[in-house]
C-alpha cells in the first residue's frame, strides 16, 4: 500500500470538513480550529484524523503542525484567511485556500513565497475560484477581450420567505457583499460602484427568473487582465432580496460601529447576525442550488467569439453536505492535489485565471470535477467576420 501524503486543514467548518472528505483517501490530515464543537464533528466523521484546537493565525503552531506536510488547505473567513496564507508563505510551505479576500492583492504573499520557497493559490473555491478559472480560459483563447462578466450565487432550491435565502457559507463574508463597493472595469478604467447599485434579471436552465446585483467579486481578475475593456461580477439571488438589503444598508444595520439602541450599546452588524443567522440556517430537508455563469467575449481574428461556462448544481443526499460546500471544497482539493503532484509548480502565489491557459491543467481540472459529479457546460458562439463588417460600417 502506498504511503499517504500529509495535509493540514485550517478550519473545521462546513467547507473545511468537505475538503478533508475529498482528500482523505490519499492524505493523512491534521485539522486545526478554535471551535471545539467543529473539531468534534470532524472527529465523528473521520475518526482517523488528528484534531488540534488553536488559533488559525498562530504561526508557531502552524509551523509545528505542517513541518512534514505536503500541503496546507484553508477554509476560513476572509478576515483571518489572509493571515493563514501569509504565515504559510513565511514558512515556505504549499497552500490552497478558499478564503474570499477580494480587497487583497496576492503580490505581498507572492513576494514572501518567492523568498522562502512557498507556493500558494488563494480564493480557489467555487467563486472565486472556478469562476476565475473559466474567465481565464475564455480570455486566453481570444486575441482581444472586450467583455468579461461573472454571475454566481448560492441560493435555496426551495426559497423560504421573506428573504428567500438560506446560509451555506460564511455569514461575515455574506454581509460584506451588501456593503463593499464593487470593483468593476468600464471602458478600460477600473472604477468602484456601490454594492447593489446595478440589478439585472438572470435565467439559467429551467429555473424561474432570478436577479443579479453587482458585487465585489472579481478578485484578481482585473489585476491580471488589465486589457479587458469591461468586466463585472454579479451575485445571483431569488427576486426581492436586493431591495430588502438596500433597506438594511439604509438603516446602517451592517455597521461595525457601536451605537446606542433601545438604551443599550450595540454593534448593529452583530445584532443583525444574531437575528439573521439562526433563522436562515439550513434545516433538515432543505436543499441548496449553486449557480454560475462566466461569459467572455472578444475577437479571434476577424470573428467575434463568446465563450460561456455555466453550472446549476443541486445538493445531493449522497454527498452528505450542501451543494455550495461540495463545489467549493472539491475545487480546493483538486488544485491542492495538482500542487502536490507537480502539475502546478514554482514559488509564490499563482492565480486560477492564469493557470487556465495550460491545456493540461484545464483538462485535469475538468476531468476531476466531473469525477466528483460536478458538470460545467461550455458554449462557444461565433459571429464570422464581425470585425471586418464593423470596420466597414
């Protein structure tokens, strides 16, 4: 029997546990988390896993746990996930992280990794992650790219009023998308637009009409593809949520600054969290739906070509987790393996959208996704001689 490789998983939550599930067949895992209950659930599901209670940002602890590890995987909220990446780079190790950190450039961590021999890929889940991968795949097949749009959402299969929403990922990161200004590219210029300020209808497969609002989800795309003329990311939800969130923003309910409410000193966001999180946790029998569409349009020679990649993945009982956890964690596991196998190599930080140029990596990722029952559809539309006709007119 081949000797198992070793991995350290930072974060024992919904996604972290599924990363372990995805990789445990050929990796011995140590799982680090502060939450004793989360660690107990890991131990219940995977008795052979070593669990350690401790801080995710403790570099000495991470050093000890990962000294002989082949890979560190991380599934922490963005507020702490960046520190896990930084520490792993300082230690000269490999890391694949799903943490959403749209406001952070990976350049400082890349510089550290190049000095220490560390190799990492951040924001490598469903979105950002596969959405970046597909955006890059379309981009690299074009001579020039005029438009790049990303639509993504994790929503309940059966909407539950009044918000028609259930929580399938970090509530902290969920709240951020309603208030963080959205970085977009318009006519070649990087600009900020208020979150929720642009709303458009969205349809996918046989599902009823949804809505999509502009949000801060481009991640590293606008930094790595500076020649794309127009670029934006939209969050997909069932209709009505955008207007409800606009009201909450207007009432300052997402603020971190303490205020005096009903005679008590209260942090509005914490109050909202305490009211919202328990009510919209997934319940027994609930199913979730993960949807994404990535569209890149531009020219290849004289032809206008549009590449579209999309998915609508429904939670399945045999997976033992939500759809969002599955499509996020499996992606992290796939790229973590690619790093361990040498398919992704070098030092510093790498980006999904740049890796997508490599045909071997693209084939590997798509085959591995399909092996896990995750099927993305690709469509190519071509308008012949569009540039020549446009120039004539």
